C-alpha cells in the first residue's frame, strides 16, 4: 500500500469482532476519507475496557491487501490492537483512529467499560485524533445505515487539526429513522451506574453460578446537557473524553481533608 | 459473620491474586479498622482495567469464615468482583472498598489500565469510599511493610465521611525505606504514555508473535504537582480520581469547532 501525501491514513477497529455489521458500515464511510487499515479480533471483545494482554503473546494475520485497504485480525483486546497497529503494522502514525460502530450505546459510565471507547482512548494517548462510534441498539438486526450521515459529519467537523492533548470523542447515535434525528449535540457524560447486576443460577450439579446482567440507572434524567438525555431525545451525542481522570476541582478540598 | 453497628465493613480485593504479598499486607492493616470481606482471583489479573466478564458465568468459593474475616475466590476481573460482592456476597453496602496493594505503581495513565484502580472506581460507582493502593516496585521480593504506616494514615484521614459522588483515591507509595518517605502529597495524574510497546519474536515454526512490553514516558517530568513527581521524590501520592471522563473545559470549544 503506497501513501499519497494528501491521503488520510485511518486505523479502524472495534470490539464486536471482524464480522460485525457496525464495523462494515464504519468501513464504508471511512473509505470516502482515505486509506484504511482495519485490525479487529475474530470474536467480539465487548466490555473489555482498556484491558491489556500480558500473559499470552499476540498474533496478527493479514487477510486482505489492496491499494486502499489492509485488513488484519489480531487476538488482542481493542487497546492491544491500537498499540500493536501503531507500533508494528502502520508505516506512519495514522491521521485518525476510528472505533465502532458499537452494537449498543456507550453513554454515561459505559465509557469506562467499553472496548470501543478504549480503542479511541488509546489512539488519543498516541496523540492521534480518535473517535468511538456507537449505535443505541443492541439487537442483531440493528440498522446501522442511519449512522453514515452522522459519522461523515463528525469526521468532517473533526478534520485533521489536532484535538487538544488527551482528548478523544465519544459519539452515540440514537436508533431511530434518520429523519427523526434532530442533530448533533455536544454533551457531558451523564451521572449514573448499573444496578441488580447478577442473575444467580444452579448448574446441573447443583452448584451456584452468576451471569453478569443489570440495568442502567440515570441519576440525572432531567439534565438536558448529558449524553443520555441527547440519546433519549433524538440527538447524536458527542462527548469530549479526557484521559486525565484527576478530579481537579477536588484536589484543594482533599488537601484540607488530609490536613496537608 | 455478624456485624456490630460501629464496626466497619471493608471489602478488599486486588488484581495480583489471592496469594500476593501486597494483599497480605493490606489485610493486616485493614483488620485494625473493622471486619473484612476479601474476594480475589486465584491468579493475577493485572492490566485488566475495568473489563467485565460477559461470556462466561462467575463462580465464587468461600475459603474461610471467622467472626472478623470472610475470604472468597472468584473467577472474575476486579470489576466483576466488586459488582458481585456488593450485589450477592455482602449483607450491606461496605463502608470501604480497598484494593491492592498492587505490585508496581499505578501513577499517570496507568490508572486507565489498572485492575487495582478498576476495583476502586467500581466501588466509587456504588457510592462507597474507595481507595486503590500500589507500591512502586514490580519485583517479587518487594517489601510491602513500608506501606502499612501510610495506608493506616490515608484510611484515618479518609474516615467514613463520604467522598464527593464519583471520586475515589489512587494512592502510590514509593519503594524506599520508611524513614526516607517525606510524607503524603495530594497530586494530579501526570501526563504521559507508553512507548516501544512490543517485542517481536519468531516461534519454533517460524511464525511471528508479539509480547506486550514498553517503557513509560513522563511528558512533564519537571511539574512538581504530579503523582510521578511525588513518587520520584520520595512522597506518597494521593490523586482524587473522577469517574466522569468528560473534558468539561473543552465542551464549549468543541461546540465552536462543530459550529453548534
């Protein structure tokens, strides 16, 4: 694959695996913008957060190589994949790291657990403009075509001018017909958490086991500046996500509490 | 295990496994403060970040039960373990979730990858005062005794008055003799990232594989208010970590960039 100076180099990954419909849609849009290098796991890696593979080695397989597209599989997590691609597979730093389209929203605290957003955060740690896209629909038959227009719009607005250091974008798209989407809204992460998170069962030997499950609880459903509100009200939410997790506003108060 | 009204209930976990020296030291200190419920994996779960186990069920085994201590193993990640303990194993919400002591520092961006800090962040999402402790020493022979005094001090200062919603503490302890430690310093997360992250090898069949490795690069070694600086200069660093990853300072600027 040769690179033209004005051609964007785009690293694409996801956490739903190589054969996910959301990934297919993302590739279709990204091919309009430049040359793509796609690296994904054969199987889904949902809920992997920024997990790293430290106990087993990673292997990579080149599946396809054309002038405008290279496709690899890798047995790592989304975070591993971005690290490996940047360090070993790409000829130069990509202009964008784009992740998704996730099957299901990654709004509110789901950003903390999301493999889709982990890839974007990792890209951002390398100083690359990085975005994670998610569609608010977990079903297998989810229609990702609604996402295309908004992915195109977000990437055009983002461009190649660098975001500030340590910031990437978390984009969630409501699962409604395109004409019902009211536009893009810049938001903050809603306060919330997950509740009643396990289903307890007995196996055929009578031993207890637990399945992770649960319901998301929005702690501020009335606030109209959150990603959860945007999704519930027909907007595409865009949250600038910071890799700096310091609660800066609280450091002075913590000094008082610690009498320092 | 019966609970006296004035006795603290403390959930302890880690990401280095049930037999880690750092965990042993943490238990010794925490037993001074109340009744403990310890839940850990048999094997280490380093670098698991906030990964969730969604494809396999979780199993729990009670190993020990006395008046002041219950010990379980669980096949989940640190995040799973906190969720499962809070939902299924504990009679009531614990007063503290305490995680560690990690074998190796979790300063700067390592907070994003750390299983130790993931447990603290998960506790915090349940509204529990939560702290992750790490010793800046990866070696097997690390001497954790230096940590005791400072863990005691941090937990006394923290007390049971709730931290603000969505904040937990990331505590890193330098690996030097106790008398050389200059005190506790409230810090922010240093800017940095990992570089040269893979070692490429050939297996006996001639096929390529990669081991995750790398070196941390501090982007602001001169700044004296970061956790990295504190550790390098003989202080225990305490960073208030926020579960809200929104880059709030950038939302208005992003609106301008998106012409919204």
